[in-house]
C-alpha cells in the first residue's frame, strides 16, 4: 500500500517516508501529467488540512515518490490541454487495459 501525504508546505522526504516500497515511473512525463491531471480534477487527494492540494503539490509528491524530475509543470500541463487529436493517450490505454483484464477475468 502506498500512502501519499500532502503537507500544506512540501518538505523534503515527507512523501517518501510514507512509501511502502520504492517504485519508479518508467513512462513519459506526459503520461504522468495526464494521470495527475485526472486525479487532481476528480479530487482524489486531500492535503493535511483536508483541503484540495494544488496541482503543483500533487506533482511534487508524485515526482518524489517515483524519483523523477518534471520541470515546467504548468507549461507541460498547458501543452497537454492544447493537444488537438489525441488528448489522453495514456488514460485511454489505462481504460483499455483495465477493460481487457476484466473481460479476461469474466471468461
């Protein structure tokens, strides 16, 4: 189980102290931004005061958990929103994968 903590002011090692096992993000930064945007948009997390964390706070925690660096978070997020054809290729693949797993399970 991974427990993410969103302190009101991000301090070093706060999030990683709560990680049960080290894991790495091996997909693109854009894929992580898609996932974070969807999670943030559906209010999947709260901070230590019960409020909604900022998108930057969420990304900082995810980057710390996955031991990666994503620079210019809002610029890249804006680019994500400006996509014309494929808006959410990673999320589309997640849905497809999930549906295939459920189908296999139900056979």
